[in-house]
């Protein structure tokens, strides 16, 4: 009885932390290289208008871009159709004529052509918001690790928050103190929004004077 209890206690202590408290880098990959037909490496990929295509070696990149449509079809031969009701880019309810987008073996709809372009350019965040609607995008423009501008399609998720990074190498540094760096990313975004509002206020012309005031000033002159 004592041994069984001790074993249960050890298993409890050594159990991995809940997923929400784990720093993850989401990846929605193809299983085989569309050029060589070999198993892919999750560290090797090329970003395209269809999102990421994972490959087995760097020499495959040129062949993929030489015939992108064929490569994408080979990498993701049976795309899953997702009947989303909200646009994963804008968060808005979809109109009846919402355009379709295909990213990394998922077909879905977005609000308009501008959202379709944004989805292609920001594929990893788009897929994260589409497939994991409970995840929240901080949308920081400055990396909390390096202090540099963030790079396209370079993200991690921690406590259901999507954080943008300047380089994939920043993930390891983030893991060393995730709570501190998550809070820093959120603080960065608050300051960025404040600066955006300030600049927008400077661009906004002053409102015209009410007509009755204009009449009074005209009469006084």
C-alpha cells in the first residue's frame, strides 16, 4: 500500500504541466516533402502564399517555388474544409460572398479580399485564430525578448496568448522566464496602441466651429 501511494505521488510530481502553461510553437505541417517524398523536418520549411510547406532539405525550396501550385497540392493533397462563421483575420461575421482561402491544407473563408491577402501574409497567426479560437492575439509589433521588430509568421503561444517574436531563436529565451516576458509583451502592446492613438490624433484636423459660433464671430468682425 505504501509503495503504491509513493508511486502515485511520484507520478503526480513528475506529471507535465497543463498545456495552457506550456510555451508552444504551433505547427500545422505536411507529413512528407512534396519534392523528394521523404519525411519532413519541422525545422525546415518555406513560406508561400498557401502558408508553410515543410521540406526534407534546403535544396527543395527552389523546386517548390518553381511550381508552387503543384508542390502545394502534393504537400496537402486532401484539404480539410472548415465551416467558419467568423473571419479569423478581422473577427467579423462573414458575408454571403466571403472569399475562400487555402492555407496548409485548410480551406476556409475570410471577410473580403483584403483579409484574404492578410491571411496569406500572416498565415501562422491566421491558422492559430481559425483552429484555436480561444487563443488571444497580443499583436505586439516589438519582440519582448530582443526588443527588435517582430518577424512575419514567427509566434509562440503561452497561457492561450499568441506572442509575436523577432526570430525563432527567441523561443528558447522566452521559455526561461515566460511569465515575465508575456507580461512584457502585453505592456509593449499597450504602449504601441497608445502611440498609435497619439499619432492618429495628430493627423485628425480640428472639428469645425459650430455654425452659431461662426455667425457670432462674423457679426463681431
